[in-house]
């Protein structure tokens, strides 16, 4: 799996677990740690944070300012 897809998937799983069980639940914390590791791996593979968070990318911000 591509590092960005892996990081996004891990992040979504962590967010769903936190929403259902809360941040203090051991499963939520484990999924949050896995998401952090996946994001780190993507970063080390040369991907930018904006590659993971596409809605926050610079291109999107410049387009929204032009409107």
C-alpha cells in the first residue's frame, strides 16, 4: 500500500475509534499511535504533510482566496 494511503487509513481508523470509545480507551490510543507511525513513514518516504491532508494543501488555499 502507498505510504499516503496507509497514513490516511490509519488516521481514519483512529478518529473513528476515538469518536466511538473516547481518547482514553487503550484501543483508541493504539490506533492513534499506529497513525502517527504511518504518518512518520510517509514523511520519511519524502511525502509532505499536505500530501496527507489534501484539503489543507497550498494549492487549495490559493484557489479559495481567488474566489
